[in-house]
C-alpha cells in the first residue's frame, strides 16, 4: 500500500485566483498541505498526494488531460476533487466508487473544507484498522476527542467532550466498520461485549421482530443503534431513547431535516438510504443550546448550513462550539456518499 502525504495537488491552470485562495484556506482549515501544479511545472515523485483538486468548467463532461495525467499516471489511484462551475443534482456528488467527488457552486471555504476533510479520513483496511473502531477513550475534563473513517459508500465519525470535573459525563459513542457501518450511542455501565453483540445482530439477516427482541435483550434502553448496510442503500434503526436527538438531513428528501427520535418506536425499523444523507445521533441537544427544548427543536440556521455541506462540516461545527464552550456531549455522525 502506498503511503500518501496529507497533501493536495491543485491543478492551478483550471481555476481563478479567488477559487485558488479559498481552496488554500480550506486546506489550511483541515491541516492539509497544498502544492499547485501547472502545465509547465512538475510535482516531485517521492511525495504522493492524498488527492488531486481541479476546477471543471461549465459544460465539460470529460476529465481534462492534466487531471488524468496526475491522478492516473503520475500518482495512480489518487482521489480527485472537482470544483464545478454549474449546478449539480445536489451540493456534492461522488462517482467511480468514491474516487471522484464533485462540488457545485458556491464553492465556499466551508464546503471545500468538508469534502477535503472527508477525503483525508482514514480508510479502514484489514491491516491497519480492526473491524470495529470501538469506543472513544474518555476525554479529559473540558476537552473533546474525535475519530473519522471513510469507505467508498460512506463517511462516519464519533466525538465525545468532557465537562467540568464532577459533571455527569455523556455516553461514549461506538463505531463498527465491518459489513457496513454500525453506530451505537452507548449507556453508562454497558460492556464492550454487549455493543459488539448488538453490532453482530444487525449484520445478520434476521426478521424485524426477532431482531428487535434480540436488541432489546442486548442493549440498555438508554442506548441507541444506527446501521448502514454494506451496499449503502438502507438504514436500520433501533432507537428506544427519544430524548436523544437522531437527525436525518438530505437535500433529496422532503422535509430536508427530521428528528427520527420523535417518530421511532422501541422496535427496529428500516429506511431507504439516499446519497447525501447525513445522520447525526446526539447524546443531547446541549451542544446547540440550553434547556430541554434544544433536544426537540429544529437546528439553528448555522447547523442547517453545516449539514448542507455534509457530515464533516457538521463535525467541524460541533468541534468549534465545544472548543469555545465545553460541556458533556457526544455524537455519532454518518454521511452516505
């Protein structure tokens, strides 16, 4: 396996100075280096970038030769991010089994940073990453920790923040990365084996009633589970804790935003998954505001805007909010690509 640097090679000849500046700001925001490539220049072969970024003019339906030269010949297999100059069917598109990502205008710093962060996320494999990422280590008081993972069909993240010493800490999130994506918002006192057993159950071909009964025996009633099937086409939801928000956001749905926790029952139910879906399982609404109403109210405009830019943008929003005002909070985020 080729080790790639946390770096983007940008085809400078394809974009104007304003877009190039915004792209540089986006890369800086996610801690990625940037190297501008022009037809008359060159890129050192010993440094393998994580992605190639270029602009695509309106009406163009084939990748320009400079992009193919970089992504297929100089650095074979490199992911490509295209900043488009015309509207798409949704704000971002993923093609060629996750290798090609397109962004529609406006190509804001936030939108580009979200896609770059997603493409730089760890891609689990049999060598470096176990099938289950497991639970995050407990964060220090007033600090937060997060992890991100990516496959061709999805991106997922888990985040936990510690409150002040003596505060009741938020439940720790758990991620399973094998045969789809399984996210469990655990409860106090739950054993790792309980969560792993629940994740194993949803990967089996069980009838809904049988699966519901098995999960009820396995998980604490304060714990919730969301599973995205391996083909990325279906959500499986078990959410017996309606006081914990479970958001679904998608530009392809009406309404765009819904809190599934308000309509979930104690059993298992399935929901078709659509490319662009963003699911957020929150320990509470306290990262957004104070009081019980924050758990059931629609998200503020800033949160809706972040969800429009995808899961990584929503994660960045929570991180910024918790960095300025730490409090006990945890969440699991997922995006269908």
